[in-house]
């Protein structure tokens, strides 16, 4: 049971997440084989204020 974990900034729509799950599943099956039903995708939405990089909060680097 392969599990693909995605952490990304909050704000994507359900339709965008649906497309992401579909396309990640297709890519995995094409690259590694297996059945699409066995591929699990876990999406974790993270607020920009809870994620930092380069010594800086992403809320400061990427304001809305």
C-alpha cells in the first residue's frame, strides 16, 4: 500500500485537491506499477504562519 504525503500551503479548493490526488495516483501507477486503488494520497494543509524556510516565516515571504 503506497502512501504519498503532500504538505502544502492552505487555500487550495476541493477541486484542485481532487485533481492532485488523481494525477499523483496516475503518475505513481505509471512509474511504479500497481493498482490505482492501492495508492493512498494524504494531503496536509499548513498555514503559511506555521511554516518557515530560510530563517523566515512563509507568511512574511509570501503574503496574501
